[in-house]
C-alpha cells in the first residue's frame, strides 16, 4: 500500500472521528466517552493501515 493511499485512508477515517465525536459528546455531555470513541477508532485505523 502506497503512502498516498495510506494518507487517503486516514483522511477518509478522519470524518467519522469529527462527526462521531460530536454526536457522542451531544449524547453523553462529557468528553470521556469521546476519548474512548476516538481511541477505538484510532486502534481500528492503525490496524488497518499497518497491514
């Protein structure tokens, strides 16, 4: 997988982090679930990129 493809995947996965983080914050009203959500997405994307 080339560098440009990896960067494209990171940009594509950045949108759910921004939108999903806002939705999670609106539901729970606290940043702790947002950090957990972002951490889980980071692990998923990191595993996908490392292949």
